[in-house]
């Protein structure tokens, strides 16, 4: 078996149905990360996970949102998505975060949510959560990797287990080849430039698989 065959072969465990509980937590202003979250949920469900799609609380004033048609449309489209709570994090075995880039960092809405989880952290409720992350920006070097890494820094403090996609499937190269997590470039019309659906679903399935390994190891 050659190097690439070894690199990209599917583990037998990834074909098994799991009982992993996954929370897909996103913030989306223009709809991109909402779409990434939906694809992640689809991939995780295909792997047998129990999935919740959740949004973080919006912090921007309503007057500002009303002045931006795309932002307002996204808020309307996600109005029935539950806002994530600490109870959701405690419930989950695994968490996939999806956030747009803000000057090389995660969006303030996502950061605010993470910063309010001190109670869970202090009680050891974030330890061994399996986590992964995705991001978007308006140009190929807009800070997507830095955004994911900034989120992973918080996860290290949580004591979480990071399940990055690495180069575990050829679909990742078609999506831009970000080993930290799927990232996408969005043009001025709000359309994704790269085709990342397959990469997102692979990342979700990998996250579920790693979480299943962790659950089995703790039994």
C-alpha cells in the first residue's frame, strides 16, 4: 500500500453508526456559516450522530441589522434556530464551531459565548469534549486559518480534544486544503468560491468518529 493510500484510506470505525451527541454551533451574518453548519449536521447524521444545530446570541443592535439586507435576511432565515446554552455544551460529546473571520479572529458573538462558559470550565464539564472548527472570509488570505487557531486556543484551555481534518481525505484539497478545519472564501455577491460541501461533511464525520473513540475509551 502506497503512502497516499495509507493517508486517505477510511478507517473501519468511520463506517460504524455512532451514538455520539454533536452540537454544531455557528455564528452567521451573511448565511455562509449557517450553510456550513447545515452541511456539518448532514454529515454527522450520516455517521449516526444525534445532532443539534445551534446559533450563538446576536450582539449587534437591531437598527444596524435592519440597515443591511443580507444580514437581516440571515437573521430571518435563522430565527427558528435555538440559541446555544451551557446546557447544550454539557449535553454534547462533540462540538463543531463555525464562525466568520473578524480581523484574523473569531466573531465577537462566538467569543462572547465561549467567554461565558467559565462555570462549565470550572466544574470540569468541558474536559474531553471533541471539537473541530470551520471559518469563512472574503478573500483567500483573509484570516481563516488564524480564526480557527484562535478558537482552538480556547479549546486547549477547555481541556477539549481537537479533531482537525488534517489531510485525511482527498476532498480536502478541492476545498482549499486547510488542515485545521474547512474554510471558504466568499465573493462580493455572498457566494462561496470553493466547493466545500464534501470537505465539511468529511470533517463532521471525522469529528463524530473521534468522539466515538473517546466515549468508548471512557467506558
